[in-house]
C-alpha cells in the first residue's frame, strides 16, 4: 500500500507544491534497495529518504521496537 500511495502522491504533486507543501517520503528500506526499485519502476519527483534504524518513524509514533514479550510495531503514517 505504501508504494501505491506514493504513486498517488506523485500524480497530485503539483497540487502539493501549489499549496506550499514539500513532499518527502521516509522509508525503512535502505538507499540501495530504494535505488533498485527506482530502476525497476521509475523515480518520484520528490525525495525518498532512508530511515533504516527507524529513528524518524519512532519520533512520529509510527514505530515501537520489540520489548519483552511485545513484538515490534511498525505503522504506516502520512503527515
């Protein structure tokens, strides 16, 4: 669902720009993996940055590491 949403944002990118918004996608994938997918499917006209250690995701309450018997909790977020 994340990639489908990114393609939908790409289609509406001019509306985001007209509203004064800058679109940045934050991915848990490595830069190398993202580059591979860009070669396969094409690039977006906005930045896609790597957050492989989930620091940014945790700051935006989209990630909680495993602790004790609780499993890792990774959520999808759009802000």
